[in-house]
């Protein structure tokens, strides 16, 4: 009688990524992954101690993909912006994992590559070394929040989007001017969160980098 096939770590991560592509991180489970592989959960725990560790490993592969072929170019602000846009594009293809990256720190190679480039770019800015860790943390939090926010919007269905737009129009255009005078005043110009995301992402990031630049001696 032949035993069950032994799956490699990479094969497990490939299958996990595919399940997450068609589902979400909250409903994902090691049991579902084992069923997709035709094995039992215990065999997967030889590779990963728990679901969180597995999700971190899948998210780290997104970071690795983002850094593949990356070469730093330009000044420090251009480097940070290029890195941010690569991360945004990479998680745009697997939005279910954006929240995992923001919620669970990854200690994998992909994470270390991102951290190294961001820290090197900030050192190139001229900031004193003692200020760099705090500024790094703020940029990292900003990027994780922006990317997770975009990912959340991109995972909704067209029907959910239309329903949300209708609710937005009712809430904004139908605002009582006596109770919500500012909202009523700007109602025709206010746009939903999902609108013009490209410009919003780049402008918010640019503002943070300008804030850092202003503190360079």
C-alpha cells in the first residue's frame, strides 16, 4: 500500500495562495488547505506550526515577488516611492493577503529585503541615524494601511460596489443641511473612498516624505 504524497513547502504555499486568491484570509484554514492537497492537517504542521505562520509565509512570497528584479534608482524619495508602488502592485494581485501583511509581521526574506531598502533609502536622506527607526516605522505603517485599504475595496463584487455607491449618494446628497451643513455644502464634490485611489496613494505618501525631508538637518 503506497503512502500519501509528501508535499514540499513551495507546493503547499502555491496551493494556499490559490485558495486565498479565490477566498479570504478569515475563512482560510489549514483543514481546507489539507483537503485541497488531498492530505491531512497533521502533515502540514510539519512545515508550519499554525495558520498564522502559514499566512505570513504566503504574504512574504508577495514581498519577494515585489522585490524581484528591483534596483534602487534616483534619490531617496524616488526610491521609497518606487518601493511603495511595487508593493502596492504586488498586493493588488493578491489583495486578500494585504491585511495579513499589515497584521502579522513577517520575518521572511521578502520582508527583510523591503526593510533593508526602506532603511537604506532613509539613510540616504541625510537623517541622523537615531531618527531613522521611528521614521521607518511611520512609513511602514502608512504603506501597510494604504495598501490594506485599497485591497479591501478591490475585493468587493460589482454588486456590492453599486450598492455601496447608492448608499453613499443617499448619505451625502440627501444630507440634512441643518444638521450636516458642511456635508450638504460639499456634497456634490465629495467622492467615495474608492475614487481616484492612484492620486490619493501617491499624494499621501509624498506628504509623508516631505514631512521627513523637512527634518533633515
